[in-house]
C-alpha cells in the first residue's frame, strides 16, 4: 500500500546539542595565558560567544555539535541536504526493511500529487494519470520485482525522487550558521527550507546564545547577496549587496583601496 505524506509535514527531533556550551572555552584556549585547568573550569561567558558571532571569526563554533533525527522528507531534499560537506549523515537504506516490513512511502506537494496529464503508453494507448497514479504504479512495479526475486539494489533505480528518507544529521554550530544562511532563504526550495527553519527553531531553543542572529543571509549580513536573483518578495524590502554598496559610496563610504597594500 502506498503511504503518502506532503511536503511541509516533515519531522525533526534534536537528539543532542545545547546545554553546556564549549564555544567560549574553545575561544579562551587561543587567547588566554591561564593554565588549561583554570580555563576549563571558567564559568560560561555569554559575552565571549556574542563577540565571536559579531566578529565573524567563527572557528570556535565548531566545538559545539548538534545531532538531528529527520523523517518525512523526500529524496529531492536529501540530494540538496548532502551538498553541505561539513556534516555527517546516516541515511536509512532505500531497500526493504527487515522481516518483510516494507513501506513504499512518498512525500510530494499536493499540486504534484493531484496534477493529471495525458500520457501515451508503449502499446499506443493513452491514459490520464495523476502524480499519485505514477507513485502507485511505481509501488506495484517495485513490489512485483521483489516478489520475482529481483535484487532491490537494482529495482530502486526506478524509485521516484518523492521516496521518503530518514536520517541522522550531525553538524557543528559553525556549519549550521552557514547552512541556515543558504537554506532559510526564500530562494531555497520550499521543502528544504522547511527542514532548515525547523532545525533553526530547535537550535535557538537549545542554545539561544549560539544562534542569535542565525537565519538567511540577509538576517546575518543586513543585505541580500543574491543581487539580481533576489526573491521577488524581498525586492524593495531588503537591499541587495549591490544596492548596499551603492548606498555606502553615495555617503562617502566603501573601499577605495585594498587595506594593507602599502603597509
């Protein structure tokens, strides 16, 4: 039986992260002349974390790590997710579950599920199929192959991108800031944006100091780096990078030479 979910209904659970923060301790190790034991025993400093975030020198953020459990998202989002290199992923196999507990689960937008279009079958007949029809045909074909003994590692080549994936995701706070800047943007595909915004909400609840100001690039930079590719809803509300530079130049700001060239 086909199991359906719709984009925007995915679930994220924070497994680890927050609580004791190590970013301020890591920063002390490269700045303090005190003994190691004294540094390690120092009370937490919110001010150090704030200074790190405002300065942009975020290497110390890499010592705070977060683990997430994810389900209810499609392979479309999985493909975009794993483009982030500074992360760890353990993704559930796309083949059959153990003991014959097989589930053919798909996740797709409602409009794709309901859209119907005429198609020409190999024998010349025509049929009108919805997205759900295509998913159901894929399920029947796949399960028939399993019953005939075909290897699932071969059958899964024709599974739809709508197939649900489940995963454990690990990222440090520095990588998360970078990932949120891209995937919380309105230009991000809507399903991965839902995933990113859900993860950001959990991070803010678990470690508010570490994720103060985290979000899309415009929230972190004060301008949109997308320039001509800026999302239509943001036009006129958030200055682009080019517009921000033009404002600086108009007020006598901006770089006229590269600092340090004559030093």
